[in-house]
């Protein structure tokens, strides 16, 4: 019995000594499961960044060292990573370290800050779900926004998924680097980080058509769309034409996890850009959404931007117009009367809320008809000329009205 206890104590001491001895011989064993501590100082600048190759998944281990007392700045660890291939999806995870609020920054090869992740607090991990990068290599910097820890290392894990051509490719946060959005197939995209802005240039391959943009999201996102229309104008100098913004509108009618759909537009007028932002609810779900450019060749649609006389949508007799009237929206239309004494009949279907105004004016602004909630109207003895039909929705009305407008004219000629 005594021999057994002595043997057990000797075995434990030998085991402890053995591991302690190994730790001195190879410190990486002390930090298992981290295979190697990559954080080799100094590596606090682009010039001294550690070079790594993304042939497979990377697990980079390092330390949030104490603040530099002389420079009064936190420790920065820079890594220059050659990626597997441009266009692949990369998931990045910066593990939690006790007492430290970690931050991850991603830079282009030209030192341009692409984005940073600091969505969570002290002792919490940071996750970049799927980042689609157009560069063959990137700089990644890890730093502390508060706290230091020389005993527990962080691990920056980077894994690559398969390439998908129907994926939003970062960076695309402004007009100059907008992603192309083409019809028919949805594009998968992410709001990463939470203040991410995704910009899309709508491509129609020379076609003139009516279109709208649809976004589908999950319960952890409240999506907002901004549509901007640009036209080219002469600059009056050798530099040539310049693009200026003509009109814009914001679409955010629904809440968390709902779809957002723009009104109808015409592709023949100018260039269109769509900006996507979102509120992100803290959860374990991916901040993913799907954006689709829908085009329509058949049928007639009320085309934004048509909120003034100059941009009124034309109406042909015996042609049904499909439109949408949002809260605070104004839709202008025009139709022509070719013969004096013409009779006009109007039908408006699908208006869920009757608190809208319908006005008809002559070319000089003379009011022919004005009424609230009118869905059927008959006018007689119209004079020859152009007439404007205006639909107005009160801002207090929280209902999106999808309507069908039909006008027919009769004359003795």
C-alpha cells in the first residue's frame, strides 16, 4: 500500500517535471492547442509584418502585449497574408482573451483600410463571417482597444470557402468600387462589419426595360436601401462629361427579417446605383442578405423618379399602369387628348388606404378635378391638350399601396 502511494507520487512529479521541461524546450507546447506563436516582435507596422501564405487554413496565435509606455499606444501585430485566390470567401475569427477588448483591421496591399471589426466588448470574440476579397493579398492587424494579456494568447483563424460568382465582392462601399448587379439571379451579400455599406451598379447590358430591386434578409437584419440615379452632363472642358446625382430615394418600409422592394424604374434614363445598409441584431446568425435585380419587359409601370411634372410617367389610352404609392410619395402621370369634347374614364384599383389625393390638371396648371380617395372617375368634354394626373399619399399613412391605374378616352372622331 505504501509502495503504491509512493509510486503514484513519483509518477505525478515525473509527469509535471516532464511537461515543465518540455515547455522550456519548446514554448509552443505550453500554449496548446496553438501550434506556433506567430507574434514575433517587432511586428507593429506594415514594413515589419509577418509574411504568411494562405495555402490552407491559417491559425495565427499571438499576444496582446502591454501598452508601449514610451509611445503611449497599444501593441499592434501586423500580418501580410497571401490569399488562396482572389474572389474566395474568407471567414475570420479572433478568439476571446480575458480582460482584453480585441480589434481586427484588414488593409489592402496599398495600406488602405478596408474594414475593421470591433463589434463586441472585453473578453469576447470578433467574427468576420464571409469576406469576399478582390485582392491577392491583404494586411491584417490585431490590436487591443482596452486591456492587455501576456499569458493567454489570441488566435486569429482564417478559412477559405469555395468561390461563387454570385457573391458580393468587397470592398464595395462606394460608387467607385461598386459591385455589378445583373438581372435574374440573386446575389448573396453580408453586412460586415455592422456599419458596412454595400454599393451596387445596376447592369442591363444595353437593354431598355422597367425594373425594381428586391432584398431578402433574416431576422437579425433590418435592411435599408437607397436608390440613386445619375446622369452625364457636359463639364464644358477637355475632361469630358461628368456624372451628377439626379434623384434619390430611401426604401425602408419593413422591419427585422422582412423584404424590402423598391418601386419601378426605367433603365433607359441614366445610371442607377443602390446602397444597402442595415441594423444588425447581435446574434449567432450570419448577417447575410440576398439582393435581386428584377426586370420587366411586358406591361406598363409607373416609373420613378416621377414626383414632379417634368418627370411624369406617360399613360396611353386603354393601357393599364402598375404602380406603388408609398407614404409621403407623389406620382405624376400625363396623357394627351387629341380631340375636343373627349370623354375620359378612370379606374384605380388596389389602394388599401383611401387617404390619398387624386388631382387632374391641364398643362397650364388649371385644376380639372381634385378629390380624396377617388377610385373611379368620369370626365366629359375635355379640351385638346396635355393633362397631368397626380396621386399624393399623406406622410402619416404607413401603408404601401400597390395599385393598377387604367384610363380610357372616347371621342366622336
